[in-house]
C-alpha cells in the first residue's frame, strides 16, 4: 500500500537558519506529492505540491522537488522565521484517487 | 466566505461514553472528508461523503464509529462507546467538486476536534 515517512521532530532551530524536513514515500504509479502545514490553533493548509517527477513546488520561501529515483519530496527553506513554527505534514495522493496519505508530521520550532 | 467549521474544538470524555463531532463544510461543497490523527501519528483517512452519500468509508476503523450527513450539509461523526485509542485530532475537509489534487476545486480543512478519552 501507499505510505509516507518523514523525519520525526521536534526540530528546533534559530531564526534565519536553514530548514530541511526529509520525506520519502512508497506508492505504485505516479502519485502527486504535497506538503501541508498546521500553524498553532489552525487547520491544515496546503503549503506546496508537485504532480510529476522533477517538478518543484514552492510557496512562502519553501521548496520541495519530486524525486522519483529516490522516492523523496524533502522540504527546504533557506532562512526560517519565528512565524514558520508549525507542524509540517508530507502527503501523497494516488493518481486515480481523491484521498491523501499523510506522514506522521514534523513539529518545527523556530526561536528568535 | 466562512471556512470549514468543526465543533467542539476539544472534547474530554471517559472510556465507554459517547461523543459526537460535528463538521460544517463550506457552503455549497458537496464533498466532505473525515480524517484523524491518533496519538501524534500520521493523519489517516476515515471516509468521504458526496452530498449525503458515503462515497468511500474504507478508513473507518470499526463499527463504533458512525458518520452521517443528513441533507448533504453538515456531517456528524459519532463514537460509541469511546475507547482510549480513539484519542486524537479529528479533521474535516471539504471541496466543491471531487478533489483531485488540482487547483480548480481545492481541499479546505477545518481546525480539527481534539478528542481525549480517559
């Protein structure tokens, strides 16, 4: 079956530091890949996505590249802010499906 | 436009009791999804409604869980009787059309209901 594995948190870093959250997946076919973010007290929000190999999703300074050869979709940001403190979820959707398979989430805490 | 609203935001009940969670989707959204995150693990799909019909309930864990969407508007998820392992955050999401991952009919999530079973 489909599955998503992401690094466990919490990840604590200082403002302006570089952030990487690893995500790997197992799926048949060619899934779409997503990063969702949950800020404190809020619901899940789509951060970025990629629908095919070598696509790069980007938003709010975050980037992730769909790497089919390594079945990965690592999230990166070059300079984090305190406002980036949140829980980040990697997810996939099968090509023919309409439901998401999520990873376990990674809590990120950015300190000033 | 109001977003997806979930009630209550937090519920604490004892093992064996009954709890009903409610989700109000965005007005006009025919598709409604329930997900849950148990014990800080991955978020898992529970079921999908199209209007009042259950399109896919493959993720429902057992018969202690009952989801309804009478009239195709709001939905309820009842847990009866609740067990300790049911503790977690229950998310609801809605989309106007069947969500396919594209931008034409995005998926909107609510803030979730945190359920604690003691």
